[in-house]
């Protein structure tokens, strides 16, 4: 018979080792969870979300060895779910059939309401399916479906939690992508309207280097349509006798660049525009100091 008591030195050492291992494991899980939300894809430059989904699928694959995975996204115009990415691709029809069955049985609707992964069996009882909605605080963006053989061990609670964290980050990334897409579309519409104006609107750096310009610039200054806007400076658009006045106006504006918020400063010049062939024409030049995420810049309007 053992003489050891629950409070013997050996038992206390064993419990201490167990607690230390649990603490290390907890720290490892927390570190993994924090890294799962660090998407490397530059969302503001994407024109469709497939890169985000592939990155999310890679991260899910590092957690769980699914035999097949698929992401379904919501079609904003019809509210239908359509497959956006499936790996391996040859499983697409199989996953689609399973999804139709889950919709008919009400399991799909249940998964949409839950804020966690749910596990069900396939129709042939040969696979275990894991479903989780790609949902943010504002709306549902899609659905993740993962399939694994039924013979595989059940996923632990920790793995399911990590999977849930990954997919929630994925949903937030998709929502950010959609917002950027809407901004780009709105910006394109605004740009199209500005290009129809008869006056030129030009944005330039503080030293006069052109950043962007509306379509009227080519017409107003008789520029070659192939001219690169970035190769021009504000000074290039004026006749020599007006360049000094422009530089003085820019110098005046630069004195305000350290004031936040930027003062509403507008300077009006009666200048001589310079066409590409050298001909001059009278122009009224309005110059204001603006700022965006990249810093202060000059906006000039040639009327």
C-alpha cells in the first residue's frame, strides 16, 4: 500500500508539472489565436475576395485536416449562397449536394443562427461535416463547410474554438473588402462625373508634382492623351510670367501645413495657362490646401 497522501511531496510535484504544462499549452493556444487574425492580404487592393478565402483556407488546414473544404458567399443581389472556393475542386459537386440536403433538413438554417461551428454527418454517414457561418456583427457573409472521414477523431473544443476564431476573422476581412469595393465604386462614379466638368481639377504634392487630374486637363491644355500626369508639375501648366506668382502662392500654403486641422485657405490667381504647343490662354486658378491619409496636398482648379 502506498504511503503517499494527496499532499505528499511527489504528488505536489506532479501536480505542479501538470499545471506548468497547462500554462504553457494555454500560452501557445493564445499566441496561435492572436496570429490567426493577422491576414497578410492587402484588402484595399483586392477586386475580388478569392485571395482572402485561400488564405483563410490555408489557416484552417493548419488546424484541421479536412478532406474537403468550401466557402460559400452571399450574393448581395439575391441573398443566395454560391460556392466561391472549394478544395479539392473535384469535391465541389459533392459539397453542393450535401449543402442542398442540409438546407432541406433545416441544418443549414441552424448553422446560420449559431455563433459557433456545428458538426453533423453526411447523408451516407461516411463523413463528418463541420459548418460555421461567416458572420460579422452586422450581417452574414457566407458559410464554411469542412468534410472529414467519420473514422477520424472528434475535434476537440480547443480546435473548434480556434477554427471559429479563424472564420470570424475571415468574415470581418470579407466585410472590409466589401466596404473598400463600395468606396472604389463610389470613387469611380465621382471621378466619371468630375471628368465631364469643363474645368480642370488637379491634385499635386506640396512641391507642385501632379498626383491626379480630371479629364478636362487634356482638353483644356491640349495635352497628348498619352501624357503621363505624374510627369507634369503645376508650373508646367502656366506661362513663364505666371510661374513666380504660383510659386509664391504655394509657399504661402506651405506655411499652414503644420496646423491641424488645416485652415480653409484659398488663393485665387489670374494666370496664363500654357498649352502643349506653347500657346497661352487666360485662366483663373484657385489653389487650396487639402489633406488625406497620405498627408497634405494642393488642389488646383483651372477655370
